[in-house]
C-alpha cells in the first residue's frame, strides 16, 4: 500500500497586528512558543490544500509538480500573547510524496 502526503518547505508566516498591539508584544520567544500550540494552525495548511486540490490533474502529474502557494486569511478571535491578529499570510512550497507502507499479514 502507498500513502501520499504533501511535504512542505520554505514556510513563511506573517501575522498582521494593529500598530499599538504590535509594539506591545513583549518577546519573540513568547510569540513563537504560543504559536506552537495554536489550534488554528491546521486551518492554514487546509487552506493551502484547497489550492492544490483545485486542479484536475492525475496522480502522476501531481507527483511531478512543485506547488507554490500564498494564503491570506482572517481567523476569528485569533490572539497571540493577548493581542488580536488582524490577518494572517501563509506562504511556501509543497510537493506530493508517496510512502510505501507494509500492512501486517492476517
């Protein structure tokens, strides 16, 4: 059996704050730590997948293609370090990868 997944690279995340909120952020370390556990992170990847899946191409064509994407969105009630994020920009690249999986014999 073969399992397919997108391997992402060169990811860039831009968080846009109001100026007064951006200057009030205390530390980049706190910001990075809070983003590690942010539950809405999956929404960013899901938005990029919608772009990839919009094309009607074969599996073989998908495996050869390198995707570049840029997603801009607003996430409802998204706050980091107690400051409201006005919008998010998420960009990078991805390529469909296949991985062979051995199933146990029954």
